[in-house]
C-alpha cells in the first residue's frame, strides 16, 4: 500500500521506524511512501537511498540527512530563490 505524506510530516513519519538504522534498511522500510512537494513528489525510500550516510542514530539524524538530497521542487515555487520577489 502506498502512503502519501507532505514534506511537513516527513520528520514525524521517520519517527515510526526503529533506530539506529542502516541506510539500506531504512530505505527498504520507507519504500512506497510518497513525499509530496510544492511541485511534484518522490518516493521516500529512493530519497533515503540517495543519502551518503550509512547509518542513522535517530529520526532527527535521518531527517537532517534527507535535507541534503531533497530536490529543488521540494520547497517553494520551482526555480525560485529566497531573494526573488
């Protein structure tokens, strides 16, 4: 069953898993969960796979690592920087 969550619920979603967790195990557990962005979506398992870190000590650790692999579509309007009017 596929689950859809918004980006704002991502950290809460990660709290549902046991830690410490290996990246591969967490990616497998998260597969099938779709994260909805401002413009588009991505499979959470795929996002976890993209992280360089091998193990996560906590949900907060995993969430922080995910911040580095989120696509530009994740926040705001496509291609808009914070300085755009």
